[in-house]
C-alpha cells in the first residue's frame, strides 16, 4: 500500500520516518524510484511513498513535531489535534514544542480520565504515555512521564513547554486528550494539580527525578480533596543537595491551620489526617558549585475515609519503663515494604503526626490513635535492655521478664518482644520459671502454646542459640555465662489471655563453670525431652553444657540417649558425656566421642548429665538428644519382710524393758552403765571440730546416771558367768543430708584427662553424730579423775565387769 502525506506550511509540522534504534534494515522506504531508510517531510511538502515489506511497524518509527511560537505572535490555544491524518500504522510520537515568554504561564489541561505519573523506565499498561518538559531559556527540565487513568488534571508551567505523546502502532486513539491555555506568570517552575475522589493513593516525583531538582527553584503540588475525606503524605525516597545559602524544605498550606505555611524538613514526618484540600511546595537552595549534590523527592499521598474510631485514643504509659522502645508497624516490617497500591494503615501519636511505622520510647506517656480499617494488619515489636552496672546492687535484684500491660492493652497483636540482658565480666545470667516452667521445643515434643521464647547467648566471638522454649514444661532454671537475648514471639490471639500468667524471672548470679546449665524439675510421671543448644548445627568447639535433673520423691528416672554414639571425630581435644548421681559416693559414668554412649539406665537420685565438645573435624557437629521418664519406685518383698522382722524385734525389746523396770524396783543395789573400751568413739569426718581431742575432753562422760537406764541387776542373776551385751558404734557410711547441687569434677578442655572423683565429703555436724559413754563414779571419789584417765591412755572409764573384779564386788 502507498501513503501520501501532505503538510500545509501554516501548520509548521514536520514528519520524520526512520528505523528503530538497534534494528537491522530489513525493510526500506520507496519514494518514486528511490530506496531510502529514512524519510523527512517538511512543512508545505506532499510526498507519496511505500514500504518494501508488509510489516513496516517492526522496523520503523515516526515522529510528528509541531512548533508553536507564542513569543512573536498569538498562540493557537484550545484543543490540540493529532495532525496530519492518514498516517501509516507505525509506533509514533507527537511532539508539540511551544515557545513562550518566562513572564507568561502556560497551562496543560487534561481531559478525563486524567494522568498518573510513573517513574522513568516504567511503561504504561496501554503503552500510551505523555512526557512534559519545561523550557526556560536554554535549560530543559523534565517535569515527568505520565500514563492515562490517574488524578493529575492540570500542569501549569513557566515559559515554554515541550509536550510529547507516544502511541503504539495499533492504538485507536484519535485525540490528544489535552488543551493548551494561556495564564499569568506562576512565579515558580511548575504547578501540578491532582484531583482525588474517594479513597485513592497517588505517587508523585520532583522534576528531573531521579536526577536533581533545579537549583534554587520552587514548585507546587495542589491536591483537591473532598472535605469529608482524610489525606496523608509520606516521603518514600529523597536526597538533599549541598547548600551554600538557604535551606531545602517543604511547605504546606493546610486547611484550618493558623500557621500557614507550615514548614517541614524532608527528614520530618509529614502531615497526615488532613481534612480537605491542601498545597505542598518544594523549595531548593543555592548549591555548592564544587559539590552540588542532588535534591530529589518521591512521595505518596493517601486519601481515606475517616475511621469510625479516629477520635479514639489509647493511652500508652511508658513513663516508668527504662531502656525500652515500642514500635507499631505494618505486618512484614522491616523486611517487606507494602505496595503503594495496598490499603494503608496509619498510626498517629497526635492528630497530624501519623505514619505506617511509629516508634515510642520509654520515659513518656503517649496518646495513640489509628487510621486503619483492619487493625489485624498491624503488629507491635518491642525491645528492652537490662544491664548490670553495680555488681553489688544487681546481684540482689530479680527482674521480671514479662510484657508490660501498656502493650498488652492495645488492640494490636504483639509480634515480638526482645530482652537484651547484658552481664559484666565474672557475672552470669540466670533465668527462672518457678511455676510454669519451660519446655524445650524438640521434634518429639513440640511447643503448642500462644507464645515461645528464643534464647541466645552471645559474646563478641561467637553466638550460642540455647533453644526455643515455651511454658508448661520441666525446666525450672537456665544459667548462662554470656550476654543473653530473649525473644518472645506470639502465635495467634491467645497471648492476650496467657500474658497475664507470665512468670519468667531474670537475675545476675556469680560465675558458673559451664557455658550453660539447665535445672530440670519435672512433675511425677513426666516425660522430658532435652537436646544440646545450637540444634541442628552442633555445639561450638570446646563448649560444655550441663543438666541437673531433680528426681521426684518415690520416683525412679530412666535416662535414654536417642543414639548410640556422639557421631563426631575430634581434631583437637576430646568430647565427653558424663553422668553422675548427686549422692555421696556415687560413681561417675564417662564416655568419650570414640565410645558407645551409656545404655538406658535407672537413676534413683538427682543426677547430672554433662556434654562437652572438642574441636570436631570438618563438617562434623556434636548434636545429642536424650529423654528422661519417671515411674514409681517398686518396694522389694525382702525389704517388707525385713521391716516386719525389725518391728517384731522392737516389740520384744520393749517388753523386755518393761520386765526389767518391774524387777528393778525390788532391788536397791547400786548399779552402773556399761562402757565398751574397745569401741572407736572418734567422730567420722574431718578433725578439728573441738579445740580439745576426744582424749582430752570430758563431753562424752555422764557423771550422773538415770536409774531408768541401768540394767546391772541382770548380772547378779547370772552370777558373773555371762558377758553382758554392750552397744557398739559403727562408722556411718550412708548419705549425710541434702548437698547443694554441684557438677561432678569434669574435665572438658583441650588438655583434659579423665580423673576419679576426689571430692571430700562435707564435715559431719557434731550435734548430729556425737558419741556418748557412761562412767561409774565411786563413792567418795573426787572429780579429779580426769588426771587418772589421761594416764590411762585417754580411757575415761572401765567396763562394769572389770570395775567389779578389781574392787572385789562380784558376787
């Protein structure tokens, strides 16, 4: 097909057809008998041409430029037409170059559905776009690129303008969609008017974005908002230039304000909850000639209906809190930024200061309100630091690790609360849960509560993830050597009720031996699963972890490891598993990394489990899991019979004593107690409880004997032919009482060798285990027998038979 383009001189229109950039010349233009790759038709010319291919739109583009001179003559104001008609179907760009005086203003007024500004490089859904450039003297400023279907209704410019309309080859558009009008000078670079009807959100950019706004220029955006709607402004991306004079700023003319214009820095939170139409102006400065920098701005205006509870404020009292921040934010913050098209939720700390993210700090009281239809899209993240400055004071204080009521009373779901616990050198951190206790989250026993704690112990060199815990378990206490971070994370809506029963406490305690120590105090018949920290990545090298398991009374604990071996090989040092019951004389079970782990075993007393790591070879990690179950103790039949037999013996002794008392009343002969000189009367345990030894001390001698304790008349009946029975002291080898929990003497470091338990038993109390003897004092004997006793190698008395034989009193 052939095309004929006829241009009138008065129209001052030039048509240029040329190859697309980067496209090989697979098609040409034939004018008469000449083949061309480009055709330019000037005003007053009439040209007929054809293409040498059937799809010229793949190879060629077309520009139609109209020059309008408003300086030397009148301007053709009014609707702008797409001229000439009958053009070939190619991707085409219409350009209107209007030259005007800087003393006058030009207005581009767009017909509905108006325009929407886009960022450079973006494309419009229908590939129809407008570009507006302002020309002041020889400088050209790109006001912006726009698509159809938006809110921008008018653009007013100072001086000349270059307006471009890009159409795809198959666009059915036949009108330009705007007109040009003459206006008085606007005394600024440009004014962009935007009409916002109903709930909407628009994004606008400063001229030349993302390049710099012209130096010391001023521009204005006018927003037409219904008085029954609320508008909020958000700056999403901006940068500042280096100013020599003046200051870059934004100015607002707000409805009802008594201080218009209100001036803000670009770094300030911008006005929100604006009722009705308002203006926003951007003012540049005189820039440093050597290092001017760039002033640019991308911002968003959101228009919403007034919320039902927009006048409802929530009191957040943080006046008594210390070192705490509370951030109210949209879901997914800070990793995900919401799309500008998403419905917006605003948090306000006063009627005009609203944002998608609001941070409150401790030491103040806030009145917070929300501009949001769906509060379930908002979350709270809080952080509190607890540190020890004065060791003497901190070790006496117990801190509550619980969420303050100022947060739980808000109608916003708590996402996370983080406590950062900072301990000085040689001071460690202890976490306790006295009533609820903690359960470790393991694959065999998962947490199913409304919240959980993630506990991390950290130093500048390394970080140890102690584990995830939730309430309702058996772990009563966790001690850690380093700084600790506790992160409470909520699941669902149940936390609001559960938060009232939090009992987690924290205190600073003296230095502990291991990296981490757990105290497990289970309920009877509980089943406890425990695993090493840093699961599943393995313990760091040379780290030692201990568990102290309290066995309930009348219960037996069964300890079972989940696998047979540690599953590592050591590059340096040795890895150990140590097990020991907390009872005097208990044996310690020790296994190295190259040995089988202990088989399932029953533990009848409180016991320790310690796992210490070496430096494993590459790609090997020490991860161990074990469980503890509890059953009732089974009483042996032999024990029952022994108890019955013992009771019978006691009854027989009682009867004998009664008979003795009756016979004793019939005899008034002087009688004495019996002393066995061959019995060891020394107290077992450590020496030095008395300043004088047993030989030099008469604390064991009774000078007066109660008649009820004397049974010597039985000897009379035997005529001295039978040796009387005596009570003999036997050393005490059993447990001597409750000992404070302390780990067995493990060796965990690089230079460690196995050693036996060399702990000395604690000293016995003299009041509990003293030994007494009985002495017969002869009539007339003075109280100076101590001298004679010392000569007799410390014996304080003699046996009854020896005494009577020597005195010739045996009948």
